[in-house]
């Protein structure tokens, strides 16, 4: 069966939030918070430096993938940070994730991005095997994070 891929739209947000809930249930570093994820999805969909694709089974959203454009001093130009690659459990193993990433790669190449990168939970063996199968490679980098004090000035710099 063929699945279609298109850019995400605002009316997809409820389905996207459900996919994020599924993703965050297996990632150790994140907890699902419907209001936060809905707000973030709205921000992603309204930001011209971002791209989000969804895969559909007819009209049902069954998978998603997002990208944010950032500047890399190592590459001397723009690169893409891919996040939230998730396929509904009932649809895994059917090539949908590969189709989504391929669409994202084409989008990034068309815009002249020099590299794509992503983070994956180190305990999510099936995801790590999938990324290896679609020719993503490990790096020697590790992810670190630091939370900043909660502030109401979230949009102050934009």
C-alpha cells in the first residue's frame, strides 16, 4: 500500500500531538505535556526556518518528522536538525519512516543545507537500527542539556 507524504498543517496538530505522546513514552528524557507540545507544534508550523512532513494513510496522519534550520560553524553554513521522527506503532516496518526522511532530505537539499543531524534515544534499539539502515552514521558527540529558569519572555528574542 502506498502512503502519501505532505507538509503538515495546523489542522494536523491533534494527530501530531498524539504521535508525540507515543514518541515521548519511549524516550527517557522527555515527558508528554499536551499544552507544551501543542504550543511547540504551532511554533514549528509558523516558523519559516522549520519544516514538518506527515505521512498519511488516506486522510489519517500516521507519521511525522520535523526539521529546524540552524547555522553550523563546522560546516560554514546552514544545516538541519531533525526531530520527532515517529511512525504510529501500527504502521512501523512498512517504509514510512524512510519515505518521510527521504522527503526531508530532498527538501533540505533543495534549500542548500549542508548536513542533517538528529538525536535518538540510546536505548531505542529499533530506531538506531532503522537510522543505520537508511545510511545515518553515529558521531563521537554526546548530547548535553541545561534547563533555564522558567520565564514569560519566551518570544522576546523573536
